[in-house]
């Protein structure tokens, strides 16, 4: 499979996962070598993250948990570099600490200090930043060319079929997503806003109303799609006005225009913050009015009538989030517009806007938000926040067009690695 990772591709995850299994199962490989470097009872820990800086034999590692770890590379440490897609260490390239650079991803095994803030490494597996970026670019292009997204209408676990609805120039269209035993099925983790952190999940966890994105091959008539990989999730779509912001806490209080309920919106380093210039917002509003955009209720885009109002045809984000006429431009893509791709065009416009900051949003500003559920029903974690949308919401007072944003961000901060993935 080709993963899809912004900073981390699924392909890299699986490649390293296989390597890890090899470490544990094959005597004489990396695991055995590591074991031979230390006393039998010595504790061994592992850390996965990105190199922040290197000073001689000392590395400052930013772990995927967001903490910093001091790593000392001792002379006996075994260090190798693996390439994206590499599945074992037989062809791994031996390296020295001088071959590592800031931004590289590494898996470190070694003996931790008593306070757990430093580690003496006895083994390092590395992936270079340039290799990861090149792989990500290739995989993102593959998702753009061979991806499709929509709102789940029905699921048949026995047949392995998921029917999605998507919005095209001709109106709503249904497509049957066909999965097999080899199809990779993943699902957004509750509370996570990272596409990369989606976890393996069986097809019976996909429910009507969920947002779904798939990569594979579409039939000639466009009615069927043979999926190599499927990612699903439940998201909230909120159109509202800002009551207050807290730059220090990275939060925003928003009053939902549809439900009339307040929400606390949590903002992280992975949240996409954008604002539309007035002229672009007016142009989009004009198109909505001309297309007769209207009724529907806003709110949850995953399992409730709120999502149905979105008419979303994409994996979570846009109300017509599926990308173009074929629904195959993922959020975060920079590809050109496709015929009849109202939702895709809108998402692409958003992606081209410069990044904003929380301080750019003011009290009483109107915003459109795509988010995941937070710790409580009154709290959400923002994937995308879009300001300058007053004309758009005025053109669609019922809020249905607030579902034009896509939650499928294929780019962003590195996702947390699992297992032994560097």
C-alpha cells in the first residue's frame, strides 16, 4: 500500500511495523544485537520522534508525545537508516551520528535515566526528512488522483460494501465502495484531528452519517469504487459567531447559529486557521445563491441529520467535501479545479489562503468550523477554522453550506507514531 502521510505516511508506519516484528522474531537481528549491548536486567526503553538538534554525540529529540528527550549516542550504539517502504533491516544502511540531521525521524532504544528525561541509546533506526517528504508528496498525489470521498449512506459488512453519497454538478450521486480482505480500513481516533493518526478498524465500525475517504480505482461508469484503503470518521460542522477568544489557552468560544448552543473550540498546532477576503467570500455567496443553495440543518457531520444537511460528498470536511465532480481532491490538495466541483473548488480556495492566527479572529466574527468531539459535548477540537464567512452564511441562513470544509487534512504536524515506527 502507499500510505498517506503528510509528515507521516501510512506506508512508513507499516514498513516500520514490519521491521519491528522482524526485530522481535528473528534472533541475530537488531533486537538481539540491542540485547547483547546491555546487562540482562538493564531496563530498555524506546522513544520515537523528530530530531530537534544535534550537538556532538547528543541529540535533542522532540517525541511524538510533544516532550523533549535528551539522547546520548554511545560508541557501541548500532545505527541504521531505512528507506520508506523498507520492510526489514537486511538492506538497512549503517550510519554514524554525523549522518543524522535536524528534522529526521528516529526510533531510539536504550537505557533511560531515573527521571525519564534522557536516554543512553544502544540502537537507532532513522528515516531522513527528505525521504519522508518525497514519499509524502508521491502519496498525496496518489490520493488526489485516485481518491474519492463522501457521506456514508449504508454499510454491508458481509458484502464488504459501503455506499456513500457525494455532491456533483448534476446533484447528489451515490457510489458503492467495495472492500476486500486486503483493503486497509482505518478510522479517526476520538478527539484526534490528525488524518495520520487514524487507527485500524473493521468495516462494521463505519456507520451511516460518517464521513469517508477511499483510495483505489473507480469503475468506468463511476458507480463503483474498488478500494485499496478506506479512512472514516465522525466530525462536527459548526457555523457560528465568536463570543470570545483566549490566545494563551488557545481556545475560542463560539455560539452555534443552528443549535443556539455555545461551544469551546480547542486549537492546536495542527489546526488550519484561515480567513477569506471579502471579495472572495462575496463571490462564493453569489454562487450559492445562484445555485439555489439552501435548506438543511448544520451541526454534526457524522451520524445525525446535521450531516445530511451538509450534502457532503467528502470525507468529513466539506459540505460537498469530496472534491470535484469525481470527489477525488482531498483536503489540503493543491490540484486544479474540476468541472462542477463546487465543494472541491471551495476547499481549494481555503487551502490557498494564508495561515491566520487566533489573534486575527475577533468577537462577533462569523466562523465555519470542522472539528472532532472533545472531552465533553460542549467542547470540540478544531481541524479547520474559517473566518470572513459572513456573506456565505447570509446566503445559506439555514447553515447547510457551513459543511463546505473538509476535515481530511493530509498535511500538518507529524502524527504520533505507534509501535516502532520512526
